[in-house]
């Protein structure tokens, strides 16, 4: 439907409704070259499809979703070649989602590794193109670009044109920046223009909540499970979450931000949430409170029984549900430094209680290259991890499991996003600890 609207508009570009400045009209008329004209036309058509009245300036560094040098993306690579040939680049250095494989650390075997290299045969070439068009640096590959070590942290109220659902929902909700859930390609074109269409989550009305989520659990709910319940209920709407501050407090400290990171990623992947408000905690909810709720809002109560129901609803996509797991991925979205340290302590304690020295499953803790580099300065910490059978990797576990041969692996995880987009089986943190120590699900 959207594609038909865009094609119809393209035939009648003189009839666009968007209010453009004189400079924007000049670009659209082609006076700065055909390539920049195509960039502007694409962004205008995108805005027209969503009834945007105008374009607005971008005020923060980009984050792009596409990090995969796959052969099927040749049209996108051709577009980048044209942009580079005309000297066009991102208005600011950008970060991008994680690399699709790390065969040195997460080695799926010779045949599966060869398959991954064939699928992503243009990875090296694509990364060269990204450097030419504005990639921040060789470590700028993470879905959690807002982690302090990575440093792409937009200011509150800053207008962005980000993609990557988990980054978008974090920027909107926890940081109080403003971005729509943009698609790959549009994210880059908007940031070349340094402008984005004004609609949706950029507007005050678009940021109001149409659902009141009442958390009435007996203890702090698992972030991934809570986010899943919210996302599946509200889909793309904006939820206002009440009762969660009783467990998290009223400060956005590092543990709380990590919790909200994981909850938001599940909201965005199990639904299509681009913004949530948490009463007494997230910036706009602290300032405006329940006035953010629109008249006639829906209500959803989440108690222990409801979380149990959601957990029980997840399908098991393993070929044989009684198979023994082969590996565990923790960190989708990427883990913060504090989360890695917490998992290291939890794994060591679990082994100590079981009277073991090593885990019975390989455990991969996924995080941003800059976070891993910071941790690797402490040789003792890395050695402790490796001694128990855990490794740090900057890989995107979701992309790793998109390899048809890797998809056959029997994988356990505590990520609801990874569960949604792969055959990995989801477990709560305490249950996952038991599994990786014993090597068995039951």
C-alpha cells in the first residue's frame, strides 16, 4: 500500500503537499545535482506517505540499522556508490548495528562459517563504503550505540532519524530524544540531507500514550518478559507504565537504564513500540505525568499470572524440543559493561554452588566493541571468563542465527528479541543459569 502511494506521488511531484523551504525546493528541482535531487525526492515522498507537513533539522548523530554486506542488498550498495561518487556523506559520523558474524570467537564450524562468508561476501567492501560515507570508526558497530563507551548519546529533545528498533525506543523513552522508527536507506538519506519529515514520534501529539500499563507483580518482573507482554498487547501504540518505579526507583542509574534497555527491546520486537513512558522515571513521564495519556486510553494489568501466561505462550522452534542445548547467547540487545560484570559474578556463583569449574555450555556475552575493549584492559577478568567457558563477542546473535546452517543449532537465550527472530529458546535469567551450568534444559 505504501509503495503504491509513493509511486503515485512520484508521477505528480508538482502536487506534493509538504511545505518546503526555498532551499529545499531548490534541491528538489535538481539545481544541486541529480543525486541530491533523488535524495530529497525520496525523503519528501517518505514524508508525504505519512502526511508530514514539513521537514525539520536533525540535531544528533545518526544510527543506522544495516550492517550486513549480503549479496541480496546490491541495490542499496549501488545507491551508496552513487552518493559517494557525488561527494555526499552523512551530516555527522554515524554508528551502525553489530557485524553479522564473529567467526573467530563464535565458530559455527567450517561449513557454516564458509556459508556465512558467502552470504556476506561483500562485508569488507560494504564497510569501506560506510567509512567513506561517514562511519564513526571501526568500533562503531552496536545496536546499543547509546552506551557510554560507544558515545552516540543524543540530548533530550534532539530530533533524530534513527533506525534499529531497540535503539529507537531507548532514545525516545530513556533519553527523551525524538525519532521515528525509520527504515534502512531512509535513515541514511535523511542524515545526508540533515533533515527528516515531521510526523509521528517527533510531534507532541504522537508522543502521548494510548495505553495505561499497570504493573502489579509481587516482585520485580523480568525486563524481557515484561517488555514482551507490553509489546504484544499495545503493538505500535505508546504505553504509559505505572507501578514499575516501585521496583526500579526514581533514578536513571546504570542498572535501571540496562533494565529499560532490555524491556524496550522486547517491546519493540514483540510489538512495534517506538516509545514508552515509565511513571516517575523516564524524562517526559517525570515532567508531565499522566497528562500524557489521551482520553479513552486502554488499560492493561500485568500481574504474576499474566506474566506466567505470556511465558507459557512462547512456541518452541527447536526441531526436537527434548534436544540438549549447544550454546547460549546473552546480549540482544548488546550488554552494558555493568551487565557483563553481573553475569560474570552470577555464572561464577552458580558454578561454585554446583561444585563445578566450567560451564557445560559455551556462553557468549555479546556487547559493543568499545565495551569489550574496555573490559579487556583487565586481563584477569577476561581470563576468569574464559576459564569458566564464557566469551565476549561483538557479534549480532540474531544475524549469526540467520545463517541457515547456524539456525540448526540448539540455542538458549534470555533475549526475547532473539527468540522472536530466530529458533533460539527463551528462558528467564535464573533458569538460563541452571541450563548453562548443567548443560540440560530439565
